[in-house]
């Protein structure tokens, strides 16, 4: 059980592993704090020194059914006994066909659909990028400032979340134009562009008018809720305005549901909150309870590419497919409704923090995808990344796992089986951490150790 007792971390076993890790692992990884996991179950994680933590990260929005759910472990074990791999690109097997049929059923695109399997989110985005270019025979793409779509070259070209992610890797895939994402709490570029309609008008009246010929744009990539960018929920008017504008110019709408999809927001896909229908949906994180898997689901009419145009060795691995089929049945069987219910409870409790503490700014999100901005004060809303990092660290040392996103946001993305009791256990630890950061005399600002 996590307690208010301060843990001495890392312990001796953890230290030994950290030493080995520091010596041999790529320095490009972005670890937040020295958590060295030994085992995990449901909402709980234990480190190699026997310390117990309450997990409000779900391995960054991945372990949707909770850590090592017994039915997921059974599905993985059963499939592993039958066979582990047989290259779904070249051969056939039931778990892959079954999962494709299930994804076609739950993806919110009307009419027939087809599925392309990947091993990760970034590969799902690459597949969408290639399919959109292939189908439209147009070279350009639109994406949003603050958006994150992955780190392979195509997905990286679409991302505009943090300069460190792109620095040194140019030239990226050409002809991607980034446009402002509507953020009601912090209008993009300090402008008056607060509404979604105004952001869309800017694309059409300024970008298309001055620099990008819309008839050369194949697709627009967008997250229904910006994830790594800070858990930003755009205003409702954004979606119909965006869809109408894209339709006027024959541009495909690709929604990146890699972080927001599979029940996390209280609906199967976050785009279902908006009433807008996409042409392509990319998914990954929550799909298979931690097994590496992603998928790109598109209207059947777009799938005009020929055999050999796109494929991979491991995508749609049978074990990942078996885990995904079980994951989706658990999400449909109650976890999605639980995410809506417990998410509303958590959001309400966090809103109380915003009333109580001047450094707690905007609290926003849907279901169990909730962001809480840490600011210098309510009046200026100036981001306060040092305080955010201190709160995340302090929570860790007191047994609560949370992580940051965006410039100054704390994200809450626990497993979808999180209960109100788990929330009640987590919030006193969080409140203490906020109180401590609010009281602290901050000296010269350090560079924030922002994740990603
Ligand atoms: C919205 C979104 N798209 C794409 C990705 C990339 O996914 P992956 O890390 O599996 O390549 C992420 C990962 O955080 C994401 O949040």
C-alpha cells in the first residue's frame, strides 16, 4: 500500500540496475524518476526493493485493463502454447482475421473498412501517411502545433510537440504544414484565436490563401485530445468546422487515437464525442494491454494499394492479437463505462484543487484522460514546469506514479479499472505534493525535465 511515509528510492537493488542501465542504454530515453519495476498487478506496481506504488500512468496510457489482468495473461499463454509467430504479412491465422473484423466493427467510420496492423503508434501513423499519399496522389499534409504522432521520419515530420524531438534530424519528410490547435485555456501564439472555428478559418483564409495550395493536400492529421502536447481538449465547434473545411477541399481526415482511443475517454474512440466521422483512424497504446501492437483502420474505398505496397514482419503478431481481442472484450464489458464514471469523479476532485491552490490552473479531459496544468498563478496562467516536475517527483517518493506532458501539465491516465477508492488513496499524496510545491521558495528557474 502506498503511504504518506517517504520512500528511500532507489533502493540497493534498484541502484544496481540503474548503474547497468546508465552504462548501456541509449541516452535518448526520457525517464522521469528512478522507478525500477519488479512486478505489477491491477493498479499496483512493486519495485525491485519491495516498494509498492499506486499507478496513475498505466505505463503511459497502455495497460488499459490493469497490469497483468489474469484474463489477458491467460489469452497470451494460450496463444503462446499454440504458436508465437507466423508472419501475418505472408500467411493467414485466425487471431489476426478475428481482430481485424472486431476493429472494423468498433472503429467509428461508416461503411466497410480495412485494417493494417503495426507494432507501435508511430508505425500506424506511417501507414496512414503512405495510404493517404497513395490514394490522393497529393504530396502535402496538414498537422497541428503541439501535436505528437511518433518518432519515425514520417510521423516525426507530422509532430510539432517539442523541438528536441526534431532537432538534428532534418531534412524531414517535406511539405508538412503545422497549423494552430485550438486551446481554450491558452490561445495559440498568444492570439485571440480561442474558438475552434477561428483556428479553422485561419487555415483556410491564411495558410491556404498565402502558402499551401489545398488541392495538393492529401490529409490532415489530428489528435482528438492532444496527448503529449498537454492533454488539451479543443472546443466543440472545432470539429464540425474542421470537417466541413476538409471536405470542401477533398482532404482526408486522419485521427490519431493512439493515446485517446480504446475506451480511455469513456467512449471507444475520443472522436465519438465530437459527432465527426474520420476517414482513417490510428490506434495503438490501449489496444492490447501492453503487448506491442498498433493498427491503421481506413475506409475500404481508400485501400486501393496493391500487394507489396506496405507490409511488415511482426504487425498483427498472434499473441498481440489474442491480447487485443481479450482487451477489447473487457473494455466493452464495463471498463469503458468505468472510465467515464471514475474519470468524472477524478476530474471533480481535481477541480477542487484548482479552487484550493493558486498553482493549479486548468483541469480538463474526458474519461480517464485528464490533464492538470501547473501555473505560476491563476491570474497570469504562466506555465510553471519546475513546480510540475517537483510535484511529479514528490508523488513518486510517496508511492504515487504520475507523469507530466506538455510544458507544465500533469497527466492522469490510469488503467481503466481504476476505482474511486484508488482516486481517494492517490489524492492526499498529490495534495501534499502540490502544497509543498506551492510553499517552496523557487530560486533561478532550472531547465524543466519535461518528458518526451
Ligand atoms: C497521439 C500519439 N501518437 C503517436 C504516438 C507514438 O506511438 P509509439 O510511441 O507507440 O510509436 C504517441 C505516443 O506517445 C501518441 O501519444
